[in-house]
C-alpha cells in the first residue's frame, strides 16, 4: 500500500438513518455539522437518507421513495424522446 494517502483523523462518528431513526457508531473521518449525544457521550452526527436498516435490498420490503420529485424530473427529461402520434386523414 502507498504511504501517506490514508487520512489520520479517524474518530467515532454517529450515523443516523433519517427515515427510521436508527443510529449506529463507527469510525470515520467525514466532516459533520451536527452533534448527537449517545449514552452520555457527544459524537459528530452524519445524517443518512437510507441505510442497511431501511434499504429494500436488506429489509426485503419494496418501498417507493420519491424524494424531490425524481420521477417527475425523469419523465420531463425524456418526454422529448417520446414518439408523437401523427394524425392520419
């Protein structure tokens, strides 16, 4: 492995799944804006939209999540490729 390419600033960080409230602790060097107290200890907080406890692949539950109208954006983007119906006389 190359020397000097890995960060030195690993610390314990709390990751919170915002869809179901699950919290887990792990070491990370990611920047965090918020803090969260877990068992009386303050940790930097990183908020997640989806994690292993809410992802359909791991839970076996199919759930459609349309955040910020992604389906509508897709339909608008590709609407120009839709074949127009021509009127026959």
